[in-house]
C-alpha cells in the first residue's frame, strides 16, 4: 500500500511539474512559431513556413541599432553593478561595523519599489538637474534597481566564505592585492558570475525603467512594446525570439563553464591520488 501511494505521489509530482513548465513556456514557443510564419499575423496551425523575417531582421539597420543600444546598456550595467555589488556584499555580509544593519535594509529598498514609479522618479530627477535622458541615463536607472539584487546574490557566497583562508595567506606573506586576486576572488567567483548573469539579463529585458530614462534612444523591449501597441509587424516575434535565444545561450554558456570548471577541478583532485596509488 505504501509503495502504491509513493508511486502515485511521484506521478502527480511529474504531472504538476509538466503542467507548470507548459504554462510558463508554451507562450514563448508560440512566439517562436509566429516568427516562422509567412503570414503577417499569427494563426495556428501554420500553413506556410518561412525564414524571411529573420533575413529582414539581420539586414535591418534599425534592428542592429536596437540590439547595439540594449547591449551597451546591459554590458555597462553588468560591469558597474558587479563591481559595486562586490564591495557592497563585503560590507553587507563580511564585516561587522556600526550601521551594518541599517545598511542591509537601505541597500535592498529599491527592489521593493515598483519599477514604473522608480523610473518616473528618476525622470523627474534628471529633468530637475537638467540632464538629457539617453541610454547612458538608462544605465544609471538600471543600476539603482539591479545593484541591490546582485549584492544579495554575491552576499550569499560571502556568507559561506571562511575569513581564516585570507588570514592564512597573510601569515604566509601575501600582500592584500595577492590575497584578493588569488584567494578572495576565486572563492567568490561563483557568486560574481551568477550576479553578472542576473545583471545582464535583468538589464537586457528591462522595460519600465528604460521607458522613462532612455529619452530619444530605444532598447529592444521598448521597440517591442511600441510595435505591439501600434504598427505591428512580424518582426516583433522575430526579434523577441532572437532575444530569448540569446538569453538561453547566455544561461547555458555559464552553466557549461561551471561544469567544465568542476570537471577540471575533479581531474586535478584525482591526479595526486592516482599517482600515489601507482607509486604504491
């Protein structure tokens, strides 16, 4: 009887998992299918398949400009966010100092603000300071929301970091720069890489903050929204599919990098053991 209940529970879990995955990913699949339809508007089943929309997307100068703007914003946000979040994570989780609890609360506040309200507030602030909004101001806007998230991600890795490793390196005569480069950064690298991926993808797909702070410039999410509101073209699902594909490649690329690193580390750890056995 217990075995039957266990089997039934496993099947229900599998069915529930499949239902959730389908609920999340079927809309994305429909966007990809629409990008291969020859018709202007999506209809299912698709009677005529074609890749002409992808050809037009790759040949379009406006699409290249959109991708370049979004890439510039995402890359700069990633670089600055990881740097600031690394310093913030050390203050957040590593060192005990007066005001640390207040810092932990304040640094996470922007996460809880609606992005539309945050974007409007930044737009008013830029206007008050006489700053013309562009994709550069969007970088600053994205960082206000993304830096706290990356700080939290890196802090998880910092909490598990043993300070005795740095102290041992100092005792062996290493300088502060050597300790940072050869001890601290390698140990915290999983958190830094994870934070980088989050920062890049969150900035790449951000719409509310970009809408208020890019000015005359335009990112991919803004263009997709504008075309969905008025002037729909089959380039919408095509560009949407390309952005989703790029995000998937980034995630799987990082995953493969971690797996390769783990495999290499396993080979190095196994090497001395094999040599000792052969010597014996």
